[in-house]
C-alpha cells in the first residue's frame, strides 16, 4: 500500500502558490497600470503578467516605481477587497526574495530554510507597511530596491543572531548540561529560579522554554504576538544572554 504524502511548502513557495490561486480563479486579480505611463499596457494585467512587466528592462525606473506605489496603496484597502493585495505585493518581489534566500543558503547552510525565508518575508512586509505610510514623501523609483534591501537586512540580522547562538552556545536546549552542572536541576527549574529571583521576566522564561525545550518554532510565537520573526528572535537572544550570564555568575545557585 502506497502512503500519500503531502509536501510541506517553504514560505516563499507558499507565496508563489497563492499567486497562482489569485491568477487562476474565476475572477483573477488584476491591476490597471496604463494610466501611469503611456508606454505601459493599457489593458488590466493579471499578477503573473504584472510581475513579468516589472522585471522587463524596457520598463523605466519611474514607471516601475509608480506601479509599486499603487500596489502598496492597495494593501491598505479595507475589508475583503484588500485581503489579496498583501500577498500580491510579496509575490511581485519573489525573484529578489529568492535571491536573498539562495545566497544565505550558500553562505550559511546550517540555518533552517523555512525560518530564513520567514524572516525575509517579515522584513520585506514591515518595510512595505512603513513605506506605505510615507509614499507622498519618497521617490517612487526607489521603492523596489528599498523593499529588497530591507528584506536583505532582516536576513543578515537573523544570521548574525543565530551565529552568535552557535558561537556562544547560549541556547538553553544546547546549554542544558551547563545549567545542570553549574546550578543543579532541570532546565525548567533553572528558568523558574531565574524568574523568582528577578533575573528574567515571566515572558522571557516562557519564550526560552517554549522554543528551546518544547521545540515550538520562533515563527509560531512571532505570528501569535504580531511581530516579526527577527524581533522575536532578538527577544529570545537577549533573554538567553541574561540567563547564561546569571548562571556563570552563580546567581542561580542554591
């Protein structure tokens, strides 16, 4: 008997799949751009055609920026009419986002691909929301590069944090022997002792425990908290530094 297996899509693959859904449904999502520049197509374009247009060298710097500005404004559309545009904006940037993910995979193959891609998407979307709020004060032509640079910075910051974890061994799951040898007791007890003695906040201890001991992905907690994976990772990093510093200083000893 052959078992059916369902392939788990990576975050960027999921965005591509959603793009296809928006294009292949009975009423495809389209965007009119002909009014932005006389050289642009006059008929509304589906999203796959729009992405191809944005990548074509014949499209000028200002025209490309104007299209991106329109896309960003549409992400603020209220109600169900605006629900598809955030996906559309991320899908338009997939070629650049894949390049970032590919470079990090080559440079740091030990990083989890799904986590890296989630960080890239989060960095991109945070920049998109920020730019959307000041479209009238920026040069439209700079929008695409600015968004990709933001995604790249988020990925590099995540890589730096993870490298520090690897170099210093501050992860509680990886440092459980240190906690047991120096403090005595199970890592859960170490975390509880740190909270009682005011060395960690309750939320910090729970973040370490959930991700390092229970194996809950940082991405899941970040989504629940409504913040980026990068921001949640930095929270954990700071908490773990405080914990290990306290352990080494003997502040958690009986």
